[in-house]
């Protein structure tokens, strides 16, 4: 019998989902270490983590009230044997969400155990998204407006099929480009009859939550 898998974990904490379609939903976040990108404005030190086995992760999550867990990072879909952890959460009746940069398409068996997938493609790595292994379906797409990302948004909309598409302001050095994000929303939605791009703020930060 193989040993129980261990995972790099930055932190496990209870909060509310601050972004996207599930804004306000009470959840437990499992933040993994390691990532296949290194965005300059990332607010997570994914290089600092501890290795925890699945049972230790489950025990920490179970100490909180919500029966909903969001796997985030870092990058969840580069974690080895993630299916083992997904299966354990499923067996315990948890609602499971995953936040991913979308570069690594997960096996279908993994996706069947996930209730909600949020893909956040990164325009500063646009060339990486030419890879055929990128994700093509999601429940929602969120793109951070970290510059002139209009063409990248249009490209991702063509290539990733999702129920909802969001733009998120970029916060860097304490400055958040909300006005530029809203202007881009107007440009992307001009002439659209349906399927409008929506605004997603980091409401948990505005509320003083983790």
C-alpha cells in the first residue's frame, strides 16, 4: 500500500469567498504552496509552506464551521495526487471549489469531484496560454486588469467556455486601478446583448477579512 500523500500547504483558514459569483459564501480556504507562475502582484508567498498529509489537512478544515472548501494557491492543479484529497472531501460531504490559473488542464476524474472551478488566466503570461494543455471550460473566468489586457480578455473568452466572466482590479503598492477596470468593462461590453463581463472586487479585503 502506498503512503498517504502529503501536500505543500501555506495556510488553512476560514473566511468568506471575496470574489466572483460566490462572493459572501462562508468557506474554508486551503492555500497550497508552489506555483507554475510568479505574478509580480501576487499576494501569496507560495514558496513558504509546510508539508501536510491528507488527514492533517482534513482535521484542520473540520475544525471550522463551513462545509465548503476552496483549494487555492499557489496552483492546486500542479499538486500530485490531488484526487486523493478531493475524494476525501467528497466523502465527507464538502462543497469543493478550486481557483486555478488555468494552465494545467486537470484529469476529468478530478473535475467530476469539484463543484465549482474558477479560472484566472494571467495576461502577464499570455504566451503561456498558447499551450494546448490549458483549460477550456470553467464555471467562471476572472482576469486581473494588470495593464492593457483587452485583447487578452477577448482571446480567453473565445477559448474558455464559462457561465460567468469577471474583471478584477489589480492592487499593487497599495494602489487599486478600479477606474481603469471599469473603463475596460465598458469597452468589452459595448454592443453585447448578453453574457456581459462583470466586476469582481476583492470584497474580503474591503471588509478587513483574510
